[in-house]
C-alpha cells in the first residue's frame, strides 16, 4: 500500500547533568491511496548519558538511553499505550577512525607481550 506521512515532533528536554527528563508530542498526517487520517502520540520519560568509562561495549561517541511512557492514538485504529526504550548513539567519522587506530595499537601491544587479543 502506498502511504505518505507528514510528521511534526515538538518536545521539551530538561537535562542539568547526566540524567534528564523529556516530554514530546508527535503529530502525523497519514495519506493512503483512498483516505487520510491523523495520529497523535505523547511521550514522557527520562534520559541518561551513559558514561564512557565503565561501558561494556567499547565504541566511540556519545551514548544515551531513554525510557518513556507513551500513549498513541490513530484515527480509526484505536489507542495504544506502553513503555518505550531507545538507545541513541551519536558519533563522527573522525571519532570512529581515531578509535580504530587506538584499538589496533592496543591489540598489537597485547600480542607483543604475549597477552590475549
């Protein structure tokens, strides 16, 4: 089925430190082949910047974890509610290439010392 969607997502974020809170409203205008309808969603929750030290996954960049409660309503399809979780990862090509070079050097040092790779 062919579908066109126009979406607007205004929101608020309060994050004075590593932890923060957010609220967002998502409005969608959905056009299908023979009809159109609207959808609305409200989310509010907490956001956490995962610290670089102590991460079990050693990848470069900024990591964030979001946990939110959401309520969505789509015309003609009913209301849905529940908990949503999301992991955001933001990085640059420069960070990835720098990390790759450091990782290769550290593996080479461990191999030269007879350690595990």
